[in-house]
C-alpha cells in the first residue's frame, strides 16, 4: 500500500518526464553527463538523492527493488531508501540480487553477474572524473567535447613515476565506448571490470551535481592504463571469515583491542548465498 | 472532440517509458507498448503513447499532420513549432524529414539534439539490417518498411557526427524500436 498524498514514486509527473528525457539522451551518449533539474528530496545530498531520482523515474508497480550500500542490504542508507520506495510506490523489495529488476547501489557492484532485464542505478557524489585536475566546469566541458583526456593520463603517469603503480584504488576513471571519460562512482577498482560489456543497463545519478549518465548494455568500459602498466584491480589477499570466498571483494574489520583483523565479504547477499564455513575449521 | 490520453497517467507513462528505455538500450529490438484506447489519427498507438510519455511544455514539437494538434496541445501542453529544426521532438507520420535539417546538439552539449519519432509501415525482427554498437551483444536484425531510399546514407552521416546527432524512435502500430546515434547499420547481405 502506498502512502496517501504522494504521487507514485514521490516525484511529480513533470519531474519524471524531465528525468526520463535526460535518461534517454544519456543512453544515446554512453558516458556523457547530461544535466538535469535535480529536485530537493526528503533526505540530504550525499545520501543518494541522484540515484533515488533516477530510480523514482524508472520504477513501476511490477518491479522488484534491491538497495545496497557498500554491498550490504542492511546498512542505514540502504534500509531507509528501500523503506522510502516501499512507502511511495508499494513495490516489492528483496535482498536477493537474482530476484531484483532494479538495484540501486552506493559504491559497489554486486558480485553476481547481472542479466538482461536488470537495471543498476548508481548513487554518484561527483560525476566529473576530471574534477580534481581541472575545477572549472566550462573547461572540463570543452575537454570532454574534444576527448582531450591527457591530463588524466599525466596524473596516472605521475602516480607510476612516484609510487611505481597507480595509487587510485576506487573511483578509478574509465573510458566508455572509446569516447567519453567517466567516473564509475566511488566503487572499488576491483569492480571496474564488471562494468565492461555488462548485460544489464547501468544508470548513474548525481543529485547535488545535477548530472545523469549511463552505460548501455554490452558497451565497452575500459579502465585507463598504459601498455607497460596494465590496469590491475586490487583485492585484500585473504578469505572471507564467514563463507571462505577468495574471489569476492572484502571489508576489513578490526575485532579486538590488539588490532586483530578479520575480512568479510562486502556483498552480503553473495556471502549469505554460499555455504558457511564449518565451525571446526576455525 | 478530443480523444482520451492515458487512463492512468502515472502508471501508463511509466510502462511506456520503460519500453522506450529498453528499446534505446537495445537498439533494433522491438518492444510492444500497452495499447492506447483512442490514438488520434493519423498517429497510431505507439507514437501517441511516446508523445504522452515524453512531451510537455519544455519540449517544442514539430508535427507533419494537422489533425492531432488539438489532442497534442490538450494532453501534453507542448509548444508546436513551424520548423522541424526548432523542435525537440520531430513527429513524422508520412515522409521522413531530412536528418541533416534537425537539431543535432553541439560538441559540448550533444544532449540538446532532437529525437525523431517516425511512424513506419512495419517493423520486423530477425531479418533485414544488421545493427551493431552499444547495447548489442553481437548483432541485432531489423527490417523496416516505409523509409526513404537514401536512409542509410543519411544515417551514416548522422552517426559520423557523434556525439552530435539525432536519435530515432521507429513506431509501427503499438510497437517501437529505437536507433540511437551510436548504432551502426549495415544493409542485409
């Protein structure tokens, strides 16, 4: 049952139409940031207002929604966004990646390979990948128009010259369809390869910065690198203490005053769907 | 007498939009829209639904038929312009206007391009053109009846200007397929 007094999906129909038009342009321009009239939402910027507006504009009564925050379904941000959509749309929600038709995410891509018919909606704090190198919006617009991304290559080169390797471990810049430089949002670089030729549609919403962008299905997404320094996604060299996975992305936990460390899967649904380690093994 | 639009605007426009979003994400695949009770002639169901879903006071529309103008103004409230080059949505039920004459955005703001909503005689999947590009795993096949003879030449010129360029929504009856400017089209062979 939806909350009385709200339109389906919270946003009014004019706003949805405006966002829907921006989404269609975004899909036709893979990786290009389309400006849109971001609305004030009932939670502050930084809590996923861009992703929520994208989800609100695409969601329908038949959808099943999953929301994750750093891979987990049970964190504050994920729980409150899921409850919000349950109240303003009444759609079914789920923790299971396989059952969801729309997955809104903050800072992770699910471990399970997504399929056609699913839509992955990213919450994006800063859509402009060149922002730390060139703060002027007028200038970055021109750089995107000219596909002039030398500045980013110099930054990666300087990392290698100073540290021997690229030190960016999250929000690692990608080139979409060999044309636009794009921020994949602050997902770990470990997740970057999953964006490449993903069968699901990927939509990105930045509420404060008022930008929407997209990666259509089966589109080439290449992490920037050099021939002699190929892109290497990093992962903690450990196994999950709950399920024993050596393939998933891990969170590090400090579990006592002595600094003892445990690693657990960041993707809670992936971890829960695997058989737990036997007690005796510990 | 102005015929009805969507029976349930919030739900019906969402269903139509998801079909268009899927169609532009998977170029050349044909998607069926929920039938519209009374599309105003000569508009058929899919084209009328797309207008109800996307057009409003912010989007100048150009139309090659006079009959649905009252319907369009009443339901969408959109400005109707005299030149296709000034429109955000270009609606053609007869001859296709030249793609080169439509708004194609700028290098810095390619999202200011027009979308051509073109009503064609028929769409058939699995035969005809070979489509490749973003959104397509290997290739999609699409046969379209009712396009000008020089369409592929016009399309090649449109695609060559990327990121500038026009996107096309091909509508036939209650079904549609999209050609975003990224898609490459080869003649069947």
